[in-house]
C-alpha cells in the first residue's frame, strides 16, 4: 500500500474507478449497502465474504446510524473482518435523489439546514412543547 515510508495512506490507494458508483439505483439503505458491497472487486466470486461484510455493516447501522448529515453517510463495520479483505478499502456511492438513511437524531432532512436556528421548530414535532431544536452553540 504505502511505499513512501511516511505512514500516510493515500486515498488513491484505497479508492479505484471500480469502487466508485455515481448513480446508485437502490432507494433503501440496506439495498444501497448491498449495492456498494457489490462494487468491491476483492469480493467478486466470494459470496460468503460479501455476506459477512453486509452483515457487519447492517449490525453497525443497528447500533447507530452512520449518516452524518448533509446527505452523507459513512457506512463501516464496527470491527475489522478477518478473511474478508486483506487491506482497507473504500467504496464511493452517490444517489442522485438521495435516500432515507435513518439518521439517529430523527430530524427530517428539510429541517437539518435549520439545526442551529434558536427558535426553529422541526416539522415532525407535532404538539410536543418547546421553543426549538435547542442546539445553539456559544
């Protein structure tokens, strides 16, 4: 992987044209995970390894969503998976319309841009009393 001796890992060593999919077809989180895992050349012809990675990704999403906001998620396994891949890999996927990813905060995507407005009320609060999202940073 890194031949410079600096200890730094280059993105170009982890990502390749084969692991980039700019037009994801799936519309559900689990299907997108499966689509992304299918992009890994290292797992071609290894259905048990693909299933192990998919299971690890789904288990991680059950613990805590890897959605970080702004339409971005960084799905990853919680622990290294021995025998699945022998080095770190990155798969990049983009969905042109976005998908519901199950953000743990429960704030709808349209409301997230207002996250730091002191008195903004989210569209999903119904009759819950309060004055806003309460995320003012001082």
